[in-house]
């Protein structure tokens, strides 16, 4: 397995300063340049499936890992070593920056992030503190430098998108239908706009700090945006996403714009920004490509396949590759994150299958 990137002696410097690394097949695919093999990585590749991750978790919680640069770097690199993926993704949660905005929360085992005092009024929004990455997430930024020095493949920085972060802030925890979030959006559009505005500013600052520390690409996770009608997306979310992507456009690192169940809003999402658009498994990749136009795409295998027999994964992975038809600008991924209980050997075989499929046109 080759990564397409040679380890760079200037590994601690920002991405743009390092020409060899910029030729990695993951970054070439995001720029829609030809590749020797389709690059592949997996959302949620670091936690969940790996025994070496579970061993770390016996002595440290998620929050502790993200506050310990060496441990955070170690966990980020575990899937690179075991699976042979073409990119590393910084180990953190989308809620990690919230503490720096004055929001107290906990990650509850088996449930997810729980916010102590949900944000539901204009006074709650006004009380959010400006986000200063160098103060709020210094250990994470230090981890990025360590990962850059040790990783043979590019490092992806990431942030939750304002809508998806707002879902947690307003509901107070995980939710299926986001009723309070949508109620706020419709009943108090000005409060909603102020909340998203604050989150956009924070997210721009957070992603800029990650790129300055050495992240070579960034992904914006708008995981729950597929719950919105195209009308609400266009009116209540799109302008904020546009401002977000405008705010990182000069960074010189490519961006990936991801959501789940987004078949109905893909063209709108693409028009808000992102060098690559994430596709989930509910849409054929060729159809998704058609909707997003001249962008790279990332996806889009159903992650539940990996819980079943290998043959099911193999068949669907070949279908995804055939749907792409060797066009440049495809990063292979799952349509959403690796599920708990996934066999790491299936992930490793999937990486091999994608690489063995060969070059783009
Ligand atoms: O899955 C996605 O949609 C990606 C975006 C996202 C992350 N966290 C990124 C992440 C979302 C929506 C979350 C929220 C969250 N945080 C949940 C989901 C709750 C819900 O609403 O259904 C949960 C369970 C958490 C807590 C959490 N985050 C844990 C326990 C861990 C450790 C590892 C694991 O997966 O169990 C995380 C890590 C995490 N969250 C990562 C990322 C990108 C780093 C791991 C990786 O991607 O490799």
C-alpha cells in the first residue's frame, strides 16, 4: 500500500508550504486531478471499531483525549496504521469547541453530547462567548502539529456546521426530529439568525486555526441538515453556509461539505460552497455528481453493509466505483460514519478493494 504522499521533512509547517504532500492522492482528488488510485478514508474511522482505540478509552474519556495532544495524535493515527487509509481526521467531537463559547456540556456514554443549559432565547444567544481557538482548543492545535510530523497521509481538520451544532445547542442533546430547533427557526427568525451568525463566526475561526496549525483539508459536518425542507434550507441555513465557506476560501486548503439524507438539497448545498460535496447512500453517485456540478464528490457506501458478510460490502463498493466511472474528483468514503461493531478487517479489505480498482482517467 502506498499513500501517494512521501513523508515531508517540512511536516510541521502549514500545508501550502509543502509541495510533496500536496500531491497526495486524497488532495489531488479534491482538486479533481487524475489519481493513481481512488483515495479512501472513513468518517468516524478513529473511534468505534478499533481495539487499540478501546484500549486508550479504558484510561481516558473522549474529553480527556482531546485535551492531551500526544494521546489525541496517537488516536488520530491509529486508523492510518491499521487500515491504510489515504487521510487522517483529527480526533475530536463536533461539540469540542462549544466549551470555548461558554457552553457547558458532557458526553454521555451510549447517548452523545448533552448540553447543561440549552440555548433557546435571544438572551441565551447573546450570552455565547466569542470563540478564540488559541485559548479554547490549544491542545488540539498542538495535536495537529504532532500529527503533521508523524502522518504519511494528509490530515483533515473539521467542524460541525452551524445548523447541526444548533440542533445540539437548542435540543440540549441528541434528537431525531429537532422539534425545538425548528420551532426556534420559525417562531423567532431573528434569534435563529443571531445564533447561526455566532456559530458561523466561531466555525470560521476554528477552521482557520486548524489550517494554520497544519490541517491540509477541512470537512464541515452538517450531519442533520437533511431534516430540513429545501425551502427552510435556502432561507434559514444557506446564507450562513455561504458566509462560512467565503470565510475559509482564502485558506488554500480544500474543503468538504458533508450532510446525511441530503438528496433533496445537494445542488443548494453545493452552491453554498465546498470543493467536494459529501453524498450518502440514498442517492446513486452518478446522480449526485450530476446535481452538484463541477465539484468533487465524497462517498457513498451504506455503512451498515460493513456489519454484514464481506460479499455485501464488496458488491456495493464495486457499484459505487462503477457509478463514478473513473472520473477524477472522487474520494471514496461511507455515506456516514463507521458504526459501532464494524469489523476493522472489513474496513481494511475495503481500502484494498478501492485501491486495487486502479487509476482514474
Ligand atoms: O457522525 C457524524 O455525523 C459526524 C459529525 C458528528 C461528530 N460528533 C463527529 C465526531 C456528530 C453529529 C457528533 C455528535 C456526537 N458526538 C454523537 C452523535 C449523537 C447523536 O445525535 O446521534 C455522539 C455519540 C458523540 C460523542 C462522541 N464523539 C464519542 C463517544 C466519540 C468517540 C469515538 C466514537 O465514535 O465513539 C466521538 C468522536 C467523534 N465525533 C469524532 C468525530 C469526527 C472522531 C472520531 C473519528 O471520526 O474518527
